[in-house]
């Protein structure tokens, strides 16, 4: 029973109606209520928001009912909202924490439960450990039909008493973004931008903020559809064929996609070519360093591009590498007042904002880079490559059986090959998973997903062909099939 709910890289996720049930969501809510009551005492407030997935608003209401029954004040959103909007509300309202009902980029059958710290960031590992202890205690008390340690109060009664109140976070969030970037100047650009919100919570945000100028925002998949038809709401090339087709057809400046909860984003250039998360991360860092003349630490997860390290050396700013997950990146951003932090999945955070991924702000920064440089995305990328050399990247996800997952978990600790394919392994990095750095500075990294039963194989090299060759070598080394 104690394994029913486990908080991975970024919260707990499960399959709706299998392990992601109202009963288990209430267990998580009770665990958070216990933690907040223990650490903050009476008068604590928690922000509760949700995405556009199936029944997310109902899971959020159930969460609010449990918190309220435990004397924890609740600020409950009136409609679906991006995770970064919820994170900002935690900080803006000086709440003791935040809960987001979302499975981010996972397939439609999934939903999730994220907990945010008072800073708006993913909760540190020690906080999650305490919440998981409360979860385990509650589950041990479970009977066939109830959780005796879970308390709940009818939502309407909680609203009448005032312990739960509804809240619209959009005005404060938009005001914050306008402080960070010149939205009005972006809106005066000539041309079209195609925005694919992938049926997710980011729908309408960029269009609303940029209305009234010359820039035309053409939206794609902006309606709510919890089944995410024909796509998975993750902004990577395989899921953005419609965006990649529409951008050149409309002669748009760029295509922008946000994932299910809009904490991550992706870019399609003016030719309809997907720009990898590594290219975009490096371009955002270049924008801050070269265009805005800002300086500060770059924080990157181990799965991200070495282009960032090269940029750090060029502009004389420190670069720190962390394990995967913003729960590792965010504390460093706060402690070091870092300029930018990011991860391979397309999530980036920025100084002056909450230390958490924000796909909407990242998209505005990317548009401002186009505005200020006067260059197309492909031209900006060419400029980057002139500085750091050509880099290409890809990732292979392999779904695992429980047996293979167990086997690979054990195999990682012993993995220390002298060569990979046709090249010597220079060193082995075990920051998170196993990263093999080769003689020519290309690399392959193996990592088990923290949220799904997947093996991820990452590779970066000087050409797309070499990347695919390395992924093949990497799969063969572990004895897994390469599709």
C-alpha cells in the first residue's frame, strides 16, 4: 500500500481511475495539510490550482475540501491555469504552499499532484520526504472502504465559512510578466506567430497579452480537450507536426508550443523545423547575456547541452550542473541569484521571477530576442553555432516492463564501459543516471524516468547522424531494443 503514492521527479502522477483516484488524491491532500499544520501552525494558506485534464477541477475541489477540514485556508482557482501562474500566486499571496492538479506533459490517461514551496518552486527533497511520511502513515490506516485519518468538509460549506475562497490569478501574473519584458514592444512587431497550446492550460495567455498591436497571434489546439486527440501534450517534434506545417504555410515569424500545464515550451522556426530544447535553452541564455547584457550563474540539469558551459566560459559566468528536476535547480537559483535555470524537457526559469519553469515567460523572451536582434530563429541559431560550434541532440524513450526496470536499476551502478561503439569513453558522470562522455566530447546518458516506466537515452554530438548512431550504441550496451 505504501507504494500506491510516490512523489517522483516532480510530484506524484498516476493513471486516472486506476491509482489516481479521489481517495488517493485526498490522501495526498491530508498529508500536505498535516505537513503545513506542523510547520506553519494555525492560519496557514495553500493555493490550489489545476489544468485542463479530465476532472482536474473536481480533484482540486476534493483537495480543497480536505485542507479546509484541517483548518488550512485555501485559495482555489476559478478556472484551469498554467502551473507557473499557480506558482506565482503562491508567492504573490504569501501562501505557505501550493498544490497543482496536473500531469504536465503525460498522456491523457494520467493526472498528478504537485506541491509547491512558499517560494513557488518545486518543493525541496526534504519537504517531499516529510509529505511522503504522512502519506505512508495514512495508507497504513486504510481500511477496505475508507481512510480514517483523512478529514473532509463539503466545499460549499467551506466557501460559506470563508476558509476556502475563489481567486483569479491572471491580473497579478500578467503584471509580473510585464515587469520582466516589454510586452507592448513585442505586440508592435509586424507578422504572425502561431501558438499551439496543445489543448492545455496555456491557451489564450499569449494572445491576450499581445493583443492590440500589429502582431497577429494564430492559435492552434486552443480548446479544452482532455483526450488530447492525436497528440501527447509534450512540445517535442513528434507532437508538433501540425504546428510545423502551419508556420511556413502562414509565413509566420515563429511557432510556439506550450505543454499541458504550460511550464514548458517548444519552438518551431520560420521554416517549420523544430528547434531542440537544448538549442532553445542555449539561445535564451545567449539572449540574456548578449542582448540584455545581464550576468549571473547558469544552472542546468545533467541532461542538458554542453553549449551552456561553452557560453558560460565565453561570457565569464559560472555554470552549475544538477540532477534532473527543478527541485534541485530551484534552490540553487534562489541561493545564487542565478540568471537562468533549465532542464532538457524544455522548462526554463529566470531571475526576478519565481524560481520555477515558466513556458509563457520563456516564449515572451524568445519573441523579444527576435524583436531586438531583427533576425529569424534560424539566423539566431546560426549565430549561436558560430560561437559554440554545431551541436545536435535527440532522446529515445523506451517503455519498460517491471522486470526490465528492475534489471536496469541494478545495471546502472556497474556500468563503466571503456568504449562505446567506435570511441573511447573519457569519463563517467553519475550526477543522475549514467552519462558517458566520449573522446570527441559527444555524450550519451541513460536515465530511468522519475514519473513513468521509461528508460530514457539521451545523446548530443556534432551531427544528427552521429546522434542516432550513439543512441543505437547506447541501447545495444544495455541490451534493450532500439525501435
